[in-house]
C-alpha cells in the first residue's frame, strides 16, 4: 500500500529519492571534472602562451620573482593585482622587454590580460587572456581598435577621454575601459622597475 501524502513514510521516501538523485548528480559532476580538468588546464596554459607571444613576438620568456611591493599597484585609487611578470629575450640573450600579466576587476569580473613592453619602456601590444565582461560591450576590450590606442604609451598615465586621457572608451563599457587602462598603467609602472 502506498504511503499517504504528508505521512512520515511518504516524506522519508521523498527524502531518499532526492538523496539518490543528488548522489548520482554529484558523481557525474565529479566524473566530468576528472575527465576535463587536464584539458581545461592545458587550454588555459596555451591561451597564456599565445598572449605572451602576441605581446612580445619572437621572445623567449623567463618568469620574474616579484617582491611583495610588486604584487599589486594602486592606480587611480583601485588596486591592480600583478599575476605574473616575464622578461623577454631574443635568441642572443638580449632583453627585448617584458610582459606583465594583470588581473584587474572590470564591470562583471576579473579581466586577465598581458601587456608587452619593449626595452625602451613603450607598450608593444596588449592581449586579453580571459574576461567575464558583458558580451557585445566589455568583451570588445579584445578588439584591435581598442587595444591599439594604448600601443606606444610609455608613461603610466593612460586614461580614457572621459578622464582626460586619449583612449576612446568602449561604448557602454567605460568601467571595462578603465580596467584595461589601469592594467596598462600598472604594467608600465612595474616595467620601469624591471627594465630600469
């Protein structure tokens, strides 16, 4: 005989069924994670290496051990974390410049990007590794026309026009635009320390 709705036996049956479903779902999620984690890690590594190559082409990179004082920079009252720094050298071992990876917060989350800086202290290229910014707005930070506005900058005072600078902000994404300019400024500041 079936248990009556609201009875203890009915509630226990529902609880056991729900527990069984949860255990199966958790097991499947764990299996998917175990199967895909190496692929995800490899993809992230490949994206980072591609970004380094775009930021300072033809260089081989040595990661720099950063001092505590170099772990982040305060740019316009906002902390910009430095995720990694690399010195780029040519085949003869001459320093070509450096590449700085930053993880500043934009509108919808962290914008992980690299800024390639030549030995003369000027920005060579900028590459967005990953971002959770709004599609069609903040995601446009990866567009060439936006990033190329900062190429050649050598002083850590890159700003959007709204803040008195020369960089045209992304339409509808001023917060993301400021995030990118702050990351470039933090990178230029660190590069001055690394490159002398």
